[in-house]
């Protein structure tokens, strides 16, 4: 019984991070965690209509993560993400910045105009 309580307590506390702690890239852990999960996807999921019925797919795991990123990431964090190695993350950052009418979006685009990577959209 004691061993199972110790294991449960260890598993509960081993995953905890101190409030406000940042990762190595100076990005708050909440945003970094979202980016880590989003980077597992191979396609962009932004709730685009799918199939013959053209119903927006907003129940998808990656759409929900995209929504969280949009709500929680600051403009400066998104600008950092434009340089991410995973191109789906780069595109998510661009899409969110554009939706916010970020003033420096043109400059970001011009800095990366030679990037010819391919990214798939779901839908």
C-alpha cells in the first residue's frame, strides 16, 4: 500500500513545473507545450470545411491546439515561432499573426520569401 502511494505521489509531482517557469527558448512552458504537441501533426488543421458536406472540422485535436496557441501566445512568441524548424508551426504562427493584423507581418514574409517548403492542409 505504501509503495503504491509513493508511486502515485511521485508520478503526480514529477511532471509539475513551477509557475511561470520558462523553457530553454525563453518561451513560457504553456506555449512551448502547445507547440510541442502541434509539431507532431503533419498537416495544418485550422477548422477548414472538409468532405462533401463542407462542415468545418473544429473537433480535431490539432485544431484545438491551434486555438489554444492563438489565445495564449503573444505576438513576440509567434514571431519567434516563424523561425521554428517544423514548417507546420511556422505556418500556424503566420496564420495567427495575420489574423491579429500584426504590423510586421510583411517584414516577416519578406525575410522568409525564399522558403519553398511544402505544408499540407487538412480538408
